[in-house]
C-alpha cells in the first residue's frame, strides 16, 4: 500500500532518536524537535481499548518530559480514536497534506546548487530562515542520524545563499524536508529552481517516487508543488494533549 510505504520512508528519512512499533502505533522520540519525530504515529486502524492505547502513549511521553501527541493519517480510518482523543481534551493542530508524484519518465532542469554536510547546511538554514542556530541542536542530531542517501542543498544567487532544502531517498522514495527561502526572495521562483534541481538529483540517484509534507492551509506552497507535478495523496493531523490529560484519563473509566 502506497500510504504505508510513504509513512515508513518518512520514518527512515527523518530518523528519531528512539523508535518502536506495536500493533500499528509507531512511538517516536527525538528530544522534542518536530512533532513528527516526537509523537505516536497511528499507521493502522485501531479498534477496541482506546483507553489502554492512550494511557500507554501518555506514559511513554511523560517519561520523556514531553506532552503526549498523536499523529493520525487519514488513510487508516481512525475517526473513532480521533473522537475519543477529542473527548479527552486533545487539541487538533497542524492539519497537513502528503503530496506525491512518480518520477519515472520525467525530466528536470534546475540550477547547480551547493551540497553541504549537516553542520554547514544547518548554518545556512538558520541564516536563510532567520532562526537561532543554538535552538537547533536536536534538529542537527536528526540530520546526522540519516543513514540513507541524502542531499543537503543550498541555492546561491549572486553569491548570496537564497534557498535550501534537504532531500532523502528511502526505499526508492525521495522525501523533501526543511525547505526554506530567504524572506526578501520569496515568490520569485527560487523555490521552483531549487526543487527542480533536487528532483533531478533524486532521479540520477535512483529515486522512482517523490513525496513531501505541507500544512493544509499553505496554498501558495501547494500551488508551487502542484506545478512540479505533485498531487494530494492523503492528509494527517496531530492531537496534542496537556499535562492534565493523564489525570482526566484516570477518571474517565
């Protein structure tokens, strides 16, 4: 099933510090950097004892000092679990889309870009996105853990680093992560140039399919990706708890 193939490719491409799977629930922990690497990923339909499932996940994240967070993809039909979590006070946040496209038979013409190692790429990313590099230690550790074929690309225009992204090939799928464009250069075609170049690299290095994740209300980004041949595949969202969820759960029966 393509949905699960994309999910597992994503786990490999964005490796957690700690990961385990039991009965279609993948628990992932990475010192709090990004929700997808610090959540209970529900990748199969769940039925039966939701109370035990939620309690187990809450205990896992409580032991890590994190708020319990569930990630629910649409393809596995967990509406009842979603409703249960809502009733337990879990907030719905960050509804997102997985976009997908086949690569075989395609041609991409993009500019040359600079390829960097994880440390140097992180410096570029923080400069382009205007974020403090000292807050990205866990982020850098994720990049350093990637074992599959990885591209850490930076697009330079007139000697200025203007856009960047990470691409990883896992099980034939090319996943795109951490795409950023310098604020003053947005909506000027640089993102398209970078992605064309990265997709060309992916094909050269054996990828046959590509996917990416985008927040569902980010229409400008979705429009850009559709121009590059991506189409909606499925969606996912998060349910995030609070410190009070465990006590609420204990009294709910």
